[in-house]
C-alpha cells in the first residue's frame, strides 16, 4: 500500500497555504527517513498479522499488538494530539 499521495509534503498543520484542518506535524517530512522507518514497521507488522489471519483468532491476537504499537509510534511522532489542535 502506497500512502504517500494521501500526505503530500507541505500539507502539515501550520504550513503556508494549508487551510484544511490537519493533525499532521511537519516532522513527518522533515525527519525522513524516521517517518519511513515507522511506515516500514507498520507494513511488517500488518504482513505478519495477515500471514496468520486464516489460522484462527489466537494467531490474530498474537499479532495485533505489534500493529497497534506501530500505529501508535507513528501517531505519537507525527500527529498533533486532538486536544492541542
């Protein structure tokens, strides 16, 4: 899945010309490859979960934590909390 088009450079909160409400921090683009590493971690965790998805609920339970951890890691680094917007 290639999500780059959904978050183009220059679309962060506070960027000149950005009038839409966005929670994206400019660090998502200015700290590359850190943002890339977080995306890679999510892809890896999702791939592992997909590999066990057909084996039953226990397999998914064992893999979903890594997916959530990867999501949280990226959101903490590159997303403005709702209470700060």
